[in-house]
């Protein structure tokens, strides 16, 4: 199997495992520090596949430009108060989340 076929299969699998979820349903994962915020400027599935591949250099770059990172307590509180619905995919033990509705702090 070629690398592209493997990558395509992984992306297809991740796509099936991606869904919308209320922020309130992610509180336990957030408390454990297992939630990773993904910028809406990035493709959530591409980020998930890079995490699955343990591509440290790519993640370090995304973190350095604040496209991937931890959810701040202020952002978590805001999403909770807004009852925000986010896109999520699990790459155990991590839950990658993306706010495509732009629930921005005011």
C-alpha cells in the first residue's frame, strides 16, 4: 500500500470519527488537559492526521504561530456560557476541537 493510500485511508477514517459536540460535554477532558484547540484556519482532519503520525515539527510550528494549543480558562468559560458547539475528533488521549462558528471572546 502506498503512503498516499494510507494517508487517504486515515483521513477517511478520521472524517467518520469527526462530529459536532457541545463544549459542556468536553469538561472532563478539558479538566484533564486533554483538549487541543485547532484554529479554524487549519483543516481539522489534517491536524488530526499529523498528530496520529506524531509529527512533532509540524505541531511545534503550529503552536509557535498559535494555530494549535491549549484552551485557555477564559475561552473555556466563554464557550461554556455561550453553550458553544464545536467540531471534535479524538486522537487518544487528545480531543482536538475547532470552533468554526467563531465564538470569539468579546
